[in-house]
C-alpha cells in the first residue's frame, strides 16, 4: 500500500475498533454480525489491509454506522467541505482506476457522493446493498457500461442512469480510453440490516 492508502486503512481500523469496543463486542461477535472472517476484522482493525467496499459496508452495517462514518474524519459542524484530493480512495485498479468517496451524510438515511475513474478494461462489481438502496450515475467522460442484475446499459458522456442498488451491479469500461463518472448512493436506514442481535453481546 502507498502512504495515502496506508493512512486511510489505519484510520478505518481505528474507527472500526472504537465502534466495536464502544459496544463491548469481541472480534468474533463483530465478525459474526458482519458475515466476515475474524481474521478480516483483525486485519481491518490493524490497518493491515485495504478492505473492499463490500467488506466495509458489511462491517459498517453490523456496527450500525454508515460507510462515511468509517472513512471520514469526525466533523462536529453541520457543513462538511471535502477539498480536491481529500476524498477517501476505497478502490484502485492496475489501470489507474479509482473509486473515491468524496462526501457523505450521517445516519439514518445515508447519501454518498463518489467520484469514479475506470481505466481501459476496468470493471468493478458490487454485491447487493441493503434493501431500498438507490444509485444515480452520470458519465462525465468516456463510455461506461452499467450492469444491473441481468441487464446491461452502455452510457456515453453526459448520459445518466438511476437504478436499484439492492441488486448485484457493476460498472465497466470496455473502451480504450479512461472513463470518469459521478455516482450518488442513497441508503435509507443504513446500519439497520445486520448486527441487531449479536450472540453474547
């Protein structure tokens, strides 16, 4: 991991550990609630891995917090400004693709704003999010193929699409030039899908 990725992984680990300990959960309890391995929870808390977006969503849901709460610095003020280059890079590809969470709201109805770049041949698959999740995507440059369930849509520069995020979906760039798109994700009642009851908690 490079320095910025390592710093983000450490910050995420600290927040996950803090949230877990505030609930007096063991590592095993969080792992069970999130549906991930104990080793993964340990690695995340130690900042030893750059967890996937799906893993972070499961852990955040189990802890009852939204994804932005795990990756952004606490901000006591109601207005939060993210300067250029300060967003949390949560996905990278070998073709210089990046998924950057640039802004997000707090629970219970979480809205996330993402800035995505897909290199030629890049594809990012996403498992189904919590029930009721909606996504809005607009292509800013290049061509992006959006896969939603069994359907596939090719979007060119300026095109936009809205679709349910509670089914498996993916974003892909089948072209030879980089593609860039903005993505908004609305997740109502974030953090209420898992971890309501944890054995021994």
